[in-house]
C-alpha cells in the first residue's frame, strides 16, 4: 500500500513570502498527484493535478513540481486567503491523501 | 460546471445506519464517477469509495468494505451512500466529489458542501 507523507505538519510564513510544502510517496506514483486547499468549514478545493497542472481557477502563484516519489507545492507570494490546510493526494492507485500541512501566519 | 448539493446533518445512535444523498446539477451527470470522502473532526481526508456512471459498479476502500453501500439514481441525478453499524469513529463530515469528466481519473474538482454525521448514544 502506498503511504503519503507531508512535511512539515505546520508551516509558519509571513504574508508576501514564499511557502514550500512537501509530499513524499512511499513508491513511484509517476505524476499522479493532486494538491488541495481546505479552509475551516469548507470542502477541499483542487489546486493542482498531474503534479504540476494548475486547476481551473487556481491562482498563478500556486505551482506544483516533482514526479516519482517527491513532490512540492510552492506558493510564490502568500496572500491572506492562502492560510489554510493543504493536502496532497495520489491517484496512481486507489486514492490516498497525505495527513496535511497547516499553513499559518507568522 | 457541476454543482453538488448534499443532504443535511444527521444524528444516529451506535449500531444504526445512515444514508446521505448528493444531488448533481449542471453538465451530464450520467457520465460522472462519484466518490465519497470523509473527514473526522480535526483530522484529514479519507477516501471511502466510488460508484461508476451507470451505478452498476462500485469500488470501496478496504476500511469500508462490507459496511458501506453506494448507489445512484440517474433519473434524479442523485447518488447515495449508506453507512451501516455506525460507531463513534464514524462521526465525521462526509463529502461527495467528482472530477466532472467522462473518465474515472481520481482527482476531483467538484465537491459537495459536506454532511455532518454525528454518532452518539
């Protein structure tokens, strides 16, 4: 079974700065990785699929990279609305999420 | 565009069952795989399973096999999930989600608003 591990669990960043979130798969998932943003009381929002393709409506400051087992979500210049929890999800096999990274204001 | 609207919150006693609905509007509902994802309070996201466009085939995550039933009514563009033999660990928000396309690729751009199920004696 594939295991998805996100790091760090919590990331403190100041508005306007860059944030880098990591996701590791326990085995090769090629580019079958999605990133979601979730705010309290809301459903997740798809940001990235195919490891690096921005979903419709996702701001250009969000970018994804990686393939195989190591993946990164980068937010180039944090806006106030970006502070949320971010999940990676593999779909190479039956879907599985990472445990999430909470992005908080420093 | 696809819009998913779920049924309202539910409260059940341990050992009971609950059935939640998710009604779709917008583009061709009959072409969509529909998934269910749950989130326990303060926890992450857990995929429960999915149902194919015709409703003839379901796939359940191992943790839920034998305890979850997914069905769909194409005439009303509605999918259902029923969870049996509820325990306190089933207290969670349940989401329906779909990619919105005709393939079964498992990432999802369209989500329902979530349904809170509370299991309490």
